[in-house]
C-alpha cells in the first residue's frame, strides 16, 4: 500500500482560482491522496465551493 499524502490548501479570497486548483489536485495519478482545504474565513464564496467539493469526493476534507 502506498503512503497517504496530505495536501493542505489555504483558502482565502481565491474564489476565482479554487476550482482550478482542486481539479488539478484531483487529476493527479497518485491515488492515496487526501486534500485538506483550510478556509480561513474567506468573505467570498470559497466556503461554499469547498463544501461542494467535499460532498463530491471523499478524499477532500474541509476545515472552516
């Protein structure tokens, strides 16, 4: 079994780039991956976008 790799993504006022970032991480060929999105109280739609990605893929965790 491959080791678990955690990718931590800080999220604050990056609504314009967040989708592209997460999609790029999900497209990686390494399968044993967890993506931790850390929403630091972003005032835009980032918290909602993070939550939607978490619902779609079990490898994604969101911390608000």
